[in-house]
């Protein structure tokens, strides 16, 4: 995805997914505790979450202990140097997350993939807050789009949730306009999210509402009140950098996250 000088009209976000070398999964697990302090002390970051990854590219019960993620949002950085950093992955990571986190990944020789995003539409909250700002429920944008679907599942609904999501996840890779997806989450089985990229909002909507399995699950979530909190955000992708498993996930369709 190429980039030109971009004028941001709202808060911007980054999602970085890192993959640790074999036998170093423990370093990724440790980072989930260590990274909290530098992120908390970073004055530029308005919101951040450290998350694990599932083996598959959607909601998944089986963790991939080599793969971890950070998502954060912040007001636009001074435009000129930020545009320059969009062409250098390590500089961008240092600017966004700070020297300690960027250095940690470099020290452990992690493979890194980052996507820069501008939230444009959505609803719902994350830990009770509208962390991506006040957003319209809909706009006329229909270019390439990224979707973050996140939910906290009620403990007494876990069995129902996991019994129904597998059929949807299995159909995701077959959807027209689907590019790639990642299963991420804060707490295994309970606080889950899927981040996906699509060729257009139309293709995403066709999957969400015209694919019978997915439409049925949406109806059940509302009727049976599966979630204590949920959020659905659409982003305009600005730039991607890096690779996972040697390839840019946007160029590998489907992204085989379980390999």
C-alpha cells in the first residue's frame, strides 16, 4: 500500500503484530507485562492495548504463543517528520511506541507488521470508552477498509459463543473481497477481537449480512445477549509496513495464520 502526504482529520491508530523466533515465545509473553509501564508513561498515546493472537485469523480458542499485538491511538504527530517515518518501519515504531519497545523487538529479532489506520465509522466502547473518538455510524467511503470487531463475552454465554463462531470463521477466507484477518484478544476465550481487511465496504457488508452463517450469529448475539460489551470500528488503511512469516499479509490471500 503506497502512501502520499496525508492530512489526518481525526485521531490515528496503529496495529502492530510481532512474531518471535522459535523457542522465544516466553519473551513475547513477558513483554505483555513489561510493556505496560512505557506505554502508560508515553504522553503521546491516548489509548493502548496489549494482546495475544489466535492460531486462526478470527476468533480462536487456541493461542499462538509466538505472535503478539499492540494497538494504540493518538493525535496526529507533527506532520512532516511523520510522513518521513511512514517510509521507515523501525523509525515509526520508535516514534509511536517509544525506544524501549522498539528496541525490545529489535533485540529479540522479531518479525513485525504494522498498519496505520484512520477511524472513520463505528459504534460501541472498549472498557467503557470511545477510544477511537466520536465517529459517524456511516459515511460514503467505500475504498479498501479495515474492520475491528471486539467483544467481551458473558461468562455464562461462552459455550454458546464458541459453538457458533467456528462456522463463520471457516467461511471467512471464501468471502469475495476478503484480504486477510487476525484473531487478537486481551483475555483468552473472554475478551476477543477480529481485525480484518477488505477490498471495499460493500464486500464486507455482503459477508456480514448476506452470508447465512454470519447473519445467523449476529441475530443470536442480540437475541441471547452474549456480550457485556461490544465494539465495531471501520478504518481507512493509510499504510502497511513489514511482514509476517516472510510475506506482507495483504499480498497473501488467505493469510495462513495457523502455519
